[in-house]
C-alpha cells in the first residue's frame, strides 16, 4: 500500500501549494492521502509565518503533531510532501519522522519551494530514516503547482510503486 503524507501550514484553512501537489500524486497513484498536522496552527500571515518558522528552524524545534490513525505496517511506500522552509522541511515533519518507525519503507520526498528546490531536506531525511530507502525527490515551485501535472507524471514514471 502507498500513502501520500503531506504537511501544509494552511492546516485546511486554505488550499496550500503542498496540498495541491499531494492531491495530484494521490490521484495518479491511487494512494491514500493523509494530512500531517501540527497541534498548534501556523499563522496565515506570511511575514508572521516566516518569523515563526525561522525560530523553529534555529531552535531545532519539534512541534507537537496530531496523531495519525494509520497502520504503518501495511504501508510500504510513502510519498512525503512538505514545503521548504529555511532550506529544510518543517520541524513538524521532523517530529513525525523521529516518532514513526519507517524502517524498510521506500520514501519518495516531494516539496514545494520558491527557489531552494529540495534544500537540505533529503539529507535530513536520510539521517532521520537510515533504515528506509530514500528515492529521488520532486521539487515543485510553489507558484507553478497548477502547471505541475507533467512534471509529476514524469517523476512517477521513473518509479515502481507497490
């Protein structure tokens, strides 16, 4: 079973860029779509969001996340989506990775960004999931998510998903 797990700061209040890409991947792969949410909502105001996320990155914060009702033993493939903040994935994603045993899973990272592509996220993913197989990631410029269908299809065509 494949799962598309994504983190998006909009927390369902609006449709964020990462949600759009996650939905496209889930539809194309017929995978279960699962949102990863922080206990505390992030600010909608972009400048305030930047301040909060910079402080989290600087302090190596691990925000509390809402527990997921998912049997990870049945999932062997994980599409993991997130925005790139300060060259990394959000600290809530780090919380999830540190608290979930993904040993033996194949992880396909994808991100939305505005210029930093995957940043340091794949390196950090490899460090936090040393017993997982990390595959080539897909960076999608946030301002181009609506036009990302072909890039997603090309990325998916390069893999075998179970």
